[in-house]
């Protein structure tokens, strides 16, 4: 792993991207997004993770997070491992028209990459970028919140359910599903 992609200081807001293998569109069903919500809330409560901003796109997630010193890599590793198992189980158990294709895709990824036993949902790594200035923080928050608009999924970020945008809006009583700590 290059120096560019190592977590330097977990206590500084860090932009991360976690991507599904082969950019497979998994997060098109609410059940899979709920697994991400529950898992992030668990990491917040039990592992000291602070989620400041997030968005779930169909095949990747963006977050701005902080964690106790030297813990971010461990928290992200555990999050990916747990959500992978839960999402694979949900694919098997829930009504899913793409079940066979998804399982075959994730099984093949595990076989080819040799980094998982049966299924591999997430790509390796999470490309952390330290946000050490207010300008960088603001730019990434806007990037995250406007990602669904850029992808032409919604017209306004407040309309996208799987995002922290509403927590940043003044006077919005409809907060998001993840317990975020807004940065302003």
C-alpha cells in the first residue's frame, strides 16, 4: 500500500471511499442500506467511530470519519467484514431477483483475489484522505452530499434518503439514519 493511502491520524477528519467489487450495484434495495446504517451506528456506539458525513451510492459509500488514535483502519476492516457477511446473508434470504448473479459475482471475486473464503463483497482498501483544512472539509462534504444529484438520482440532496445531508440542513426535523456528528 502506498504512503498516499495510509491513515496518518485517525483523529483528524478523513474522507474514505468503500467500493463494492467490480462496482456491482448492490445498494439499490433498502434492506442492504439498512445493514450499513445498523453497522455504522454500532461502530459509533461500540468502537468510538465518529461519522461526520456519509452517502451510500449504488456501488460504493463515501464517508468523512474520525476514530480513536490509530483505530480507523481496524474499525473500517471490522465494518467491511461484518457488512459483507450480513449483506451476503440478506441476498440469500431476501427476495432478490439478482440473487444467483450477485452470489456468483462475489464468489468469483473471492476465488480470483484469494482474500476471502466464499464471497468477497468489498474491494480491498478504502483510500483515506486526510482533511486538514476547513476548505478541504467543505469541499468533500459538498462532494458527498451532491453525489446523488450529480448521478441524476435526485434533484436536491435533501431528497436522497441514504445521506447525511438532512443533518446539515437548518431546521430539518427529519434526521438521517446514522448518528452523525456534523462538522459545522
